[in-house]
C-alpha cells in the first residue's frame, strides 16, 4: 500500500497533478468601492452583483442554473464537507463563496477572557485562511456567525479584530466581515469600536427585515453592509397557538414573503447593501423540517426557489411550483389553535393548485411537536414520523385518528412531477377529553 501511495505521488509530481487544485490557482481581488451613488462590490476590477443564498455546498449546480452566483457557508470545517471540493465546484459553475471561519461563540462555552484559548483559536483560523486564501471562488471572509447571539462579553469583538488583522496580513485580495443576529445599534457601535479592521458588517434578519430600512434611517448607519441571512418569518417572531406552538407559514406564504423581502426591502438599499444571501438553499431541522429550507429533505424545490430565480434573472422558472391555498384540520387552520380528543377521528385537507396543470402527488406526515430550546441555527435532532394514525397518507384529504394526549404537528406535502413541492403544517394539541368552551 505504501509503495502504491509513493508511486501515485511521483506520478502526480511528474504530471504536475493535472487536476486543478485550489493551491495552483490565483485569487481574484475583491474590494469595496465608494462612488457618487454609494458603495459597490468589485471583483476582478468589475462591478459584482451578489445573487446569493446560504448553502452548505451540496446543490451548487442547480443553484447556478436558477441564476444564483454566490453562496454563503458557515464553516470551513462543516462535518462531512470537503471545503476544497465545494470551492472547486462553485468555481466550475461561476459561483463565488462567502467563506465562513468557525469562530466559537460565547453561547457554546468559549471564554473570551481566556487569552490562551483566544490565541489558540487565532492560530487555528490562520491555518484555515492559509488553506483557502488563493482560491478564485473565495469572495469574502465571514468571521464567525452571530457572535452577539446571547453574548455578554464584548471582548469577542477584540478577537474578531485580531482575526481581521491577521487576514489582511495574509490575504490582500478578500474583504472581511462578521455577522450579527438582527440589526442591533448597540452591537454595531461595539463592533465599530472594537473591530475597526473589519471591512464591513453583515446583518441577519427574518421578520425584522421589514422594519430594517426604518431602523437604518433612525440610527444614521451609512456604511456598506451585507445581509447574510434573510428569508421567512422566524419561529421566535411568529404568532403562536394558545399553548405556545409557533405557527409556520405554508410554502406559498413563504414565497410571498421572499418576494416582498427582496423587491420591497433589499433592492431599494442598493448603494449601501453590497450583497444578500437568502436562507436557506438546502434543508435542515429547525423546530420543523420545513421552516427555513428552500428545499425539502428529498431535494425538491419549493415556491421560494421560484421567487429567487425570478429575483435573480427576471424570469420565472418554465415549470412553476404547486401553490397552497389552504390547509385545514377539523375544519380549522393553524391560527385557530386546533385541539383534538385522543382516539377520535378528524378530517384533514390541503387545497393546492399547480400553475402548469401537472399531476400532484400528496404525502402526509404526523410528528411530535419539537421540544428544542436551542437558537441561532444550532443543531436539532430530526423528529420521527408517527405511523398508524392517518387513513390515507397519499391523498389531498385524509382522516387523522388523534394520538395519545400531547403536542403534535401534521404536515402535508404536494409535489408535481418536475421536482417541485408545496407544503403546509398545523400544530395541534390532543386532550383526553373535549375541552369545555
């Protein structure tokens, strides 16, 4: 085996390792230019308009085909990810990467009053920068993610400044930023004071995006910035049932929210906004398996992906995603705090239409309500589906036999035959006996 590895190495050296590697390529200079009209991003000396989405890196080809040109990730050390391969794939499809450096937040137990720990982290991040600084797909360095989330120690931003200074020493080609949870004027002032080496600050907003322009005007913030996460209404800011379950918008309501967010809020900020990344071109469990993803677990695209293609290209996809009109359980929608009696049967129905007249395939799933209390996108364990309670899980209309008392959520999916899917869900409470009105 060692002999084979030796021969392989010699052959690679003799052929100059004909497959391109990131280390053999040249970086493309990225800079922020101030003009009479405001700020803009330049890449290779030319204006660069970011058409972005957050992505771990596993759907770049389809993202690029939809008109996207830049992805934002969260870590060079994402579990199971080959960052070099992600950068290579992105570059092959004309996509840049806002590359995340995994700086540990205080809420994960990191002590920014510990000089040895801070120094060790800086040295680790130095190694990450040296690995990827020359890759032409790199657009900017994103130092940490939402380091202000549940933080108390502002010295985290002293450490951010050290990282930004280190990057400027090693890499004159790519700007640096850090992201904040929300637009918090006090945090912005703290960052400006403690981390002046940053080239710009990035903000991450969901429902609060729709009051962002007013808050910008109120504070007089006039520097360039990115919005590195934006999308649907978050589970922490939506309405809840009367027992506290967050109500998730269905896929068409989300698409409408993305459309308003991009065209009514973000586009008018051009000249100060130098890039934005929709969240999330992928799928993840965060309170539900459908809350934030523009994709579902089986890889189907949702209507929000249609919206992003239209926003990036000016044209809708040739085949449009099915659209949800309503979902009802026992004749009620999610905002009506559905309560059921254990063991009794209740009708559930989803009303969907397909703009292209495609045949629609239905699928229902019953899951326990999430008990997660994490925040900031931290990992949540996927929830199991519960079998034996639905009369027909593959039709627009089904009957649910209420499970034992507890908190649950019923999901409905409606897919066409073109890889696109609509979805909705209703949280409900099961009681042993009928509640007294």
